[in-house]
C-alpha cells in the first residue's frame, strides 16, 4: 500500500501512459492502462529488500511526518531483520524512500493515501474500490512482535491462504484492476488511515460518535472500502437542464 510494484513485463504491456502524475524533488510516479485494461501505477524502482522494509514499517503502525525520523525507522527494521543490506540500500535510494514515506504519512501536501495517491490525482477516475477478499477475512488472535515472524505471518496470510485485496480503479462505469495489492493483515492499518477523511463530516465528541466511527471501521473491514472522489459528481446533460434554464 506504500509502494506500487510494476515489473518490466507489466510496464511493457502499457498502451496508454500518463507521466508525472506525482512529481516530487526529482522523483515521479506515472500511471498507464495496459492493452488488457489493467490500471498500473508505476512508482520509482526500488529493490525488494526495501519494499519489504516499507511494508513492515506500515504494519508496525504510524509513520512520523518528520523526515528526520525516517532513518531511525529504516535502521530499526534493518536491525530487527538482522539485514545490513537494507541500510545500505536505503542510503542509495534515500530520495525515493522519503518520497514514499511522505506520501503515506501525509507529510507536506500529501493526503496520506500511499500508493493510492496517484489514483486520487487522476481526474478520469470516479471511484477507487478496495473489494472484499475471495478468501475469508483473517482473524487476528496474535500479532507477532518479532519482525521476522511478522514478515512470515504476512507472507503466509497472503501467499498460502490467499488473503489479499486488489484495488480496483473505476473509470466511468469501467472497473479496472490495478497492480496495488493489499495483504489482509495490513487492512486494519489501511482502514485506520482512511477513516479520518470518511468521518470528518461531523465532530467526534460524544460516546455515540465513537460507536459510529467503530461501525464504519467494521463495515470497511468486512465488506469493502470505497473512496469516492469529489471530482466525480455527475453532470446532467443540456437537455435535462433546459426546463430549468428556459426563460
């Protein structure tokens, strides 16, 4: 959810491409639609070890909005996995890592949607959907504290049990699968990130408001997450407007 992975084979299938949907300090994210109607978010290339580190940072909870704290996050993951390669790779890809963490934490001008940020900025998309997984939702009885065990837990849920959600981009009435895949164990974090923007229509001051917020979170986890874009308001045709504008 922090990073959208697109390998060379997927990029080669691009048919319609838009470059520079997000541009930040020399780093950019592109989007494209493939010949078989898949919506692809193309983030800057990042080694697999760093992708793993970012996923674990996301799984562990909040990301500080101050980029001066980012090296501590990467270093803690590298030490937890006992993998010095992660720290070396971070120094080589510092700008990209900071861009991705800013995008997820909501720092500076970002909304905190992570890999969904590029989709939110595409004026042609009317809706972003995180559908219910095909496999039954995971039941969280125990979350390992050890980083290596956390990584094994996520991979087991996703690969062995098939508990993951593929984000869908809706363009008018056309539903396009994307290359953004969210493992089910990360859905609690995604919902926590999306909830503020879904509940800002009224202040959360009373006990009933907290229950209301909890019900929204439960519905999002059990069924699906829909991010409806403000730019998607339907515009009536001139023929429908004629009775109201005629003198």
